[in-house]
């Protein structure tokens, strides 16, 4: 008789999913790579021999990235850059090419997000999330591809998405709309740039707790008695699992995969109940009073 045991645990951090040296001699750019899942992705590329260029707006995040890459013995360039600014992006790529060379891989991890009922969102809040998450991803892709095309070089882009790009997500109208754009952008660019040797994919993380989570996510987790039991896998994900997926998508072993969105969440986004539970309005979930236009 089958027992509910969930999906097996992954290998420990530091294990390699690809052959040693897969990314020897290559440069990998990771936006938002100084904290959380971005840092985990950068670490897996570093373990496989890549030189890292980490982009962030925040000096403390860049310093965290430097320490993490130094511990792994990887060459790293930490560059302050606001991905909403096309000129700043161009300057960052100039610095990367001066320090290393034209990157072989771009990982667009940087994004903005916070929960809010839609009626409470200010126009500026909406613009900020869409500008960083969608426009920033587009601007990074555009600058990188223009340089690859001019140099007649192949390359790989991995955009970080979210499962509510398909489903929507109460409390995340701004982010879910932006991530839906990222998913569609991925698919469009894969077709446009495939003839020139540029593959474009999207990677969607599930719940992977880490020390750099935002306060709202930490609060949601604290309110959940057993996080593992809330996942079909009967466990949450571990950061290295996302890193392994990213390195695979950008590796020589995935060259025929392009325009694809890979979800790494133990099937959680596809979970449905046989009998739907009562609906709890988002304002109630967030403990907010009834809407008052004043």
C-alpha cells in the first residue's frame, strides 16, 4: 500500500548537476544576484567554472555577492546598475566586456514585488513593479542581444518568471501582469533571435525559503503551520534546485530548448482541491479593513 512520502530530498548544496567545468572560460551575468535565489543561481554557475558579473542597485547586495563568489573561488565583477535605465545597462555591459568579455549567459533575476489589494495600489507602485520586472528584463535582453548580434556570437538568456503569469494572483496584480509579460517576451524573443544562435528561456521558482525573503513572505510563512504539508511534494524547494535548473537551461546540453518556461515548484502551482474551499477576500487575508477611498 502506497504511503504519502513526498518527493525525495535533493543532493546537498555544492553537488553538481552538470560536468565539472561546463562553464569554464565563460562570463555569466546575473541581475539581482547578491541575495536569495539570484545568489543561489550565481553560485551554481560559479561552481561550474563561470566568471560572474553581478548587477544590483544596492551596494550592500553587491558586497554580499562578492563575499559569496569569493568563497567559491570565482572571479566576480559587482556592478551597481538600475535596470530601468537603458544607459546604465549599456555602461554595465561595457564594464563587463572590459573586465572579462562578451557574456555567454544572461540571467534576468531582478524584480520588484509586494502584496497589495489592487484598489490600494498607487499608480507609482504599479509603475515601479512593472518598470523593474518587465521593462528592466526587456532592456537587459535588448542590450545583450544587440551586442551578440553585432559580434556574430551565440548566447543564452534565462528570465525568471512566476507561476501566476498563467493564473493571476490575488494581491499581486502588478507583479502577475509583469511576469505574464516576461513569459510572453521570452517566447517572442526565442523565435526572433533563434536564427542568430540566441536561446531564450524562462525559469519559475516555487517556495524556496531563504534568509533574504521579504517581510511579507516571511509573515505568510510564519502564519503557515507546516509549509511542507502545503506542497504536493510534501516539502519546500531548496535554493540549489533552482540553480541547477538555470545552469542546465544555459548549458550546451540544452541548446535545443528555447522559448520554454520551466517551473521548479514540485507541481504546487497546478494543485487543485476536489472540493473548492471557501473564498477568503484578499483584504481579509492581509488583515486590512474595508476599502475607504479616503
